């Protein structure tokens, strides 16, 4: 996280603290691509992750991997994809205390096919993105 500005780091750390408290036993997956994402899932299979905190240069998002399937009458979640939705954590992570957003987090947990085990030990797995192969053209 050191490559991000102090305000972005502070928002991300506050968001991670809240999610870790709400999801004891969650497995965390860290992806460092063009942005830094820490995803939370119920076990070691990343495809079952429900949430992700993503740090960008100027802001932090909380992503819902299956947000398009959630009932969101207040239209809190942003995005137009067929699956993923997100909310910006601006100017700080206190937006996570919003009752509407907390209800969406609870709904995502309750409707998940794979439940979280609060007795499981929290782990963190660092994942790297594959490097793109470059092609030399016209030499």
C-alpha cells in the first residue's frame, strides 16, 4: 500500500479493518495489477470471493463480486456490468457505516452459495497477475 497516497492508504486501512471485523475467518486474496485489490472469500478458492477493496491512485472502492444480483432499492451500488458492482469510499471509509450499504453487505453474505466460517483462521494469499508478452513488430 506504500505506493498510494496517505489519504488513500487511510481509507483502505479503515475499510479493511471494518471488513475483517465483519468477516472473521475470511480468506483474503491480494492482487497487484494496475490497482491493488484485497478480496474476501469464504475459503481458498478466489472465484467464491464476495467483496474486494481496491485502491486506485486517487480513491478506494468496495466491490461486490455479485452486486448485480443484489436488491439495491436505494441504488447505492455503481456500475452497469452483468455481475460486478461497487461503491466509492469517499472521502473516508465511514460510508461503510451507512445502513443501506451495511444491508447490502449482509445481503451478499446471506445469499452466498458458500458460507463464511467465523471459526476458520484468516489467511492472506498474494496473487500476481501474469505479465503480458510483448511482440516486436517491424524489425
